[in-house]
C-alpha cells in the first residue's frame, strides 16, 4: 500500500514538472498580425523558430525564456511570437526566412526585413548580449567551464571518449 508521504511527493513532483511558465509570453498571432502590431507600436518582432522534438529549443524555453529579466527586456522592445516547425504554417515562414538551424531567433521589422538572426541555444546573458540589451544576472550564476591558456585563447580538449579509453587501457 502506498504511503501518504509517497502520494503527496508524487503529486507535488507532477505538479511542479508541469509548471514551467515562460516569462516571455509569446503572442498567439500570425506573422501578418504581428507586422501590423509592430507598425502601430513601433516595435520589432521577436520570432522564435522551434520544434517540439528540438532539445535545445526545450532547454531555451525552460532556462532562457523563463528568466524574468529576459521576459521584461523582450516585452519592452519586441512583439514576441513563436513559429513551431512541426506545423505546416511554420514551414512557410521557415522557407520565407531561410531558417535551417534550430533554434533560430529572428528580429524583423514591420516590413518583414530581417534585422538580426541568432542561431543556436542561448543563455539569458548571451541572448540579451546579442540583442544589445544589458543583463544584470538577476541572481543567476553562470559558470564558464571552458579552459584558456595564458594568452586567453580557448584550449581544445581531447574528446571525452579518447581520454576515458586511454585511462582504462593503462
């Protein structure tokens, strides 16, 4: 028989697992509606191209887009929309803007002209830095695990599997 604590723990865990709330509230509008809104509000459009199967897209939704500072910055300067490439509507926009990498973020103006193209997964600080928006950190600690030599250049580390194989075959 299941204990009361186990059931409570399971319910709490399930409720927390489903409460990843994005601080960026992506508007559920078409690209044409976003262009009209952009022309009246004098903002650019922030388009997040994503797919449900894309692990970096999921990670950005959980880590980057949930950052309150990112949410405030994006909402103050842009009209945020998402284009899910799992649907046909998204495929048309993908072709129009020549999107080949996921995740991709495009900043476009009201005329549909690309102002900026950001490729790949971004941390909150790197996203705001690439958008020329200062990031204070909001209590988030980022750790740089890259190694550098004395002149500041990155050291390319040998593949994990090669290091592991050499260690076990000694």
